[in-house]
C-alpha cells in the first residue's frame, strides 16, 4: 500500500512510520530526508538548499516539486510511506499524477495537544532531527539541542498551526471526498495509535 502521512509536526507520524517499517517492512521516504540527501551529495543545489533549511524558510515550490517527483519515482515499491509530502494543491497534483492509488493516513490531533507538544520540542541544528524537551544532546552525534525559531514560543507555534489548518486541512477535505483518507486518533498512547493503524490498514 502506498501511504501518505499527514498533519502537523509531532502528531506522531514519524514514530508510527518507524513502527510500520520495523514490523511490516514498509519503506519510509521523508521530504526533509530527501532534502538532506541533496545537501550531503555536494551537488550544485546543496548550498542553496542548506541555507534554506538552516533558517527553516519555505523551500521554493519549483525545487520542492523536483525533489518530490524524483522521490516518488525512485520509491515506487509495494509498501511505502511518504511523510510530509502532500501539504498543498501542487503537492496533491503530483501524487494524483504519479501515484494515483495512494491513501492518506491522517493523524487527527487537537490544536491544544499539538501546541503542548511543539512548545517543548528541541532540535539538532546539524541533522535537523527533533527531540523532546528533556533531551539536551543528540545521542547520535552529541550535538547540543536548541529551540527552532518557528516554535520558540506560543505565538510562533499558533502561526504554524494556523498555516496547517488553512492549507493542509483543505487538501484533506478534498481527499476525503476521493475516499483516500484513513483517519486515526493521534491523541492516544503510541501503542494505542499503532494498534488502530494496524486495524485500519488490515495488517492484523
């Protein structure tokens, strides 16, 4: 099954994707991971892209589309998860064209819960990985974790959530009409969310 994971950061998408990879051998393709590969490659795009990612600015849509199309074409396996790919109409058009049989796993989490999780989040400025507040160093590379500018305070977090509501939820509503959406309650424990995913994907 071709799956697209969607909703706001820290709704549990990455954790659940890793569980599906470990237990059911899904392939995980992350949009930010694809950008990191470009940076690591040393290609002519890497310097421009690194500058964008270091400041958490929005990636130009032309570049985002090129990266997205390449990632889809390279990962057309039977069971694959695309994380953080379909957030606007342009993204949706690409998936509709290149991967017409995809389904969307929508992690339904309340705004209050999302705000509470994001306000404590820390991130690694080198690898761009995120961690809970009680983590001071990235255990993989010992880099000191810091707060991201776009979730440094409640105002910044609410702005981000508002953008997701205005853009991503509009796409989700269209996908519901297309019978693509598989909704899970993300306001549960990790095990409970995974159990619900297993049931709704007919994995057990």
